[in-house]
C-alpha cells in the first residue's frame, strides 16, 4: 500500500531528471547590500520550492527569485543528495514596497506552520519550513514576526529561523519550473497565487 501511495502522490522532483542540466552552483553568503543599495535578500523554505518561488515571485516589490538548497551539511548541494538541506527560495525585494514583515505574513499564508518536515504531499527534512537571513538586523524582525504567528496557534509552530550558513543554487531545470511547466505539481492552490498578486502592505 505504501508503495502505491508513493507512486500516486507527486513529489517536488520532475518526472524525469534532465541529466544534461549543470550541477548546482554554490553561492557565498554575501553582505546584505550586495544585490544593490535599494534591495534586500531573504531566504524562505516552505515545502516544494517550485510553488513557493512562483507564489512569492508574484508579490509586488519582489524583484528577483531563484531556488536552491539552504543550510545543509554540504556547501555544494545537489538535488536529493541527502545532505540535510532545505529546499529554499532566494527572495530579492525592495523593502520600501514590500517590507519584510509583510513578506513573512504572505509566506505564512502559503505554508502549514505547525507541520514538521511536511508540506502538501512532500515529506522529508528537505521540505521543512524556515527563514534564513544574511543581514543580522533582520533577526529581530523575524523573531517578532514568528512570535505574532505563534499566538494564532495552540500547537507549537515548526518554522525554523537563523542565519543563512550556505546556499547552493538549484539545477537549471528547477528554476521557474512552473512557468516552464504550467501543469506541474504544486501544493499551493491557485487562490493563493491570486492573493499574492493582489497583496499590498497595509
């Protein structure tokens, strides 16, 4: 029965790997202003990175995204290598248009915050939820945001947070996967994509 369920429940991986795709590239943890003086970067993990990248990329004020492998034991991770990474989205954003607390609230809407190592049909430590920063000033903002989130739940939330220790950009076939494969598996419903497009900070 478990084998049958594994076959029926789609995962984040493509149905057939593109063996010609280059291996992931390791990104050094850089100063927060490295992408430009007017933008900042945050990394979020919330299940399959295909859907989360599409979702967060629709938000006004987000200027760039890519997907990769964050905070694993291997600083040059590859898909499925078992190194303990989290599937994550690198989010480059304009804080004057999309402040970090606003982005985090939208992120929480796309995950089940109390679920441990599972989002949708995807199960495993790589599908854990997390928020990883490169600017130490973001730590307090994130902790305050998580404290507000916890007040909404009786169960403990399972969203880890901390500094980004390493990040490897995922293989090319994972980047903008749902743009290239509109019918691809995604655990995030269409109504949330619509809400992300329409969202504005109060």
